[in-house]
C-alpha cells in the first residue's frame, strides 16, 4: 500500500475525498459502540455464574476456614481465599491480606494510611513537603488519578517493551527522598500490553531508595489474563527478599476480571512488617470484609486450582476480538505510515500510536460516528499526552460482531485524521 508520507498533495486530497465518503456512510448507520473502558463482557461474566450458588449452609459450616464466615472477625481474610489469591501470582498465602472486591480501593487506602500515619513508623506523608510519585507512561489513568488526588507531583517515566526506563527510575529513586512510590503493571501493562523483563523485575528488587518509606505499587492486575500461552515473570517479593529489600513491595491482585467485576475479591501481597503495619489501621477501619464472598470464590475456584482452566475460557472469548482489531489495523493501515500498534499477548488493551497530533482528532471522529473511546491523553499523568498520539483500544466489552465494525470504523478515522494532518488542516 502507498505510504501517506510519500503521497503528493493531489494524492492526499483524493484520498481524503474517498475517506470522507466512507466516513459519512458510517455516520448514517447510527451506531452506539462503547470501547471506553476495559470492562468484561456479559459473556465473560456468565463464566462465573456458578459462583452465585457455590456455597450453602453446609458449605459455610464445613469449609476449613478457621473462622465462621458468617460472623465478625478475620480482618486479614480466610485461609482458602489467601490460597486462591496467592496461586494467581505464585506467592506464599502467609504473605496475603484479603480485602473487599476492589484492588484500586486497596491502593487508595494504602496511600491514605501512609498519608495519615506514615509507613512502618515513619513520618506521615501529609507532614512531608513536595511529595513526588513515578508514573510509567503510557499507563493506567486511575493510578495517576489516585496520586494526583493525594497531591503528589507526578513524574512521567517512559515505557519500553521490557518495562519502565530503569536507568531513570534508579537514578531518581536513589537521589530524591521526596519520591515515595512508583506505579507498576508488570504483566500485560495497561495499555500497551508489555511484560516486564526478568532483568527489570530484578532491578526493581534491588532499588536503593533515598526515602525509607518508598514503596513499589506492583499492580498485578492481568497476572492470569493470557490471550495465548502462559507468560511468567519473577516474583518481585521473593526477588526482593533475596537482597533484604522485601519491605519495598506492595503487590495488588484481584479477581475483578476473573469472576465478577463488581463482586470479586482482592488481596495485597506484602512482607510481614508491611502487613502488620497495614493491619494496625484495618482493625480500626473494619471488623472484617465479606468472608462469605471469599468462601464463595475459594469453593468455586478450588482455592485457585481452577483458575488456569477458567482463564482459558476467558481467552476463548477475548482473543477473537483482539484479533479482529489487529487484522483490521494490518489490512487497512499496514504500509500507510499513519500509525503503529503493538500485538499484546494478554491483558485488556491494544495501544495504537497515531501520527503526532492526531489522537484527539481520531477519537473525535470516532465519537461523531457513534463510537465512544477512552479520551486522548488518559494514559498519561494529568491526562496530557505530550505527543497527542496514544489511543487505548479496549476490545473486551462489545460483541465480536460489534468489535469488527468498531475496528473498521476506527481505521477510517485514523486515516482521515492522518490525511488532514499531512495536508496541514
């Protein structure tokens, strides 16, 4: 296919005329497509329908939970649920605290505790000035929203295929005590789908922060969300333990996109010192999270044994949708030099990079044709993409038929925005 970059003005004008006709046809169809967030589809949620009937009165009394799940107590969670969460990230169940249904809530609370009470006896963050947080980007907008809410200065760290720019991370963390943490999505990163290399994980484990209360927020949200074959990375907490750095790590895990997005369970994996510090607040904050739901998950997933087979069923639904997008990108945009993309091996997103300055226009065109996408700039701190070029595509929620339509419409929008840009419009 002819490269847009090599076309004459006359050729670009002719291409624009053709694209406008195609775009107007899309507008006439009155579509209502939504790819704004990485939500599981109803078909995926149905996979865990049996969860709703996984326990009854006999199960509640007979299950080896060491506590009556119907009653108060068990602030750190029941043993079978710890085994389930631990199985997802190859952790020791002893290192797990079980919360409610949301890992984002855990992260928000963890920073909130540090703000009010400090970490492990340290000075509360609210009493320290000029706090900063490292944000690998493109990244997860809700992560950035949490630290922006608490008043941190957000520092962008470039993302590479093997993870964040570790030279930059190591330099900043070791030299600036006002840097208190870093956001990480180590496996199938949001939104690029990158997997941190073994070397990157070990460099994180070996960080030497200037601040004693610096923490790595290791959001392992997509730890079991493979589209194809299983992908393994080293266990950060174990790697940190080898070098006496185990207190650096807060790892967060949930079943939000495994069972029910609004009714799963979430856990934090951390060192004994960090767990004991967290429990000082949790025992005041709550008399216990929903242990019946913890038990329900433990029974349904057999303490984690059924997670691999269950996730293969998710992949059978998700993979065709991802491939529909990738096929359309290659068919319609391959060789045109108007954008690039990464084929993820897991996770929930595909990242598309437009020509500089074209992301906002592409998303606007999509919206005016009936397709809602995540706003341009969302994958960057403060919602500002310096190149205005990154678009997060979320294929999970629409049906496969709708996803194919959405992909076809998207490529028209990308091409039209690129031609307008090259024509200087």
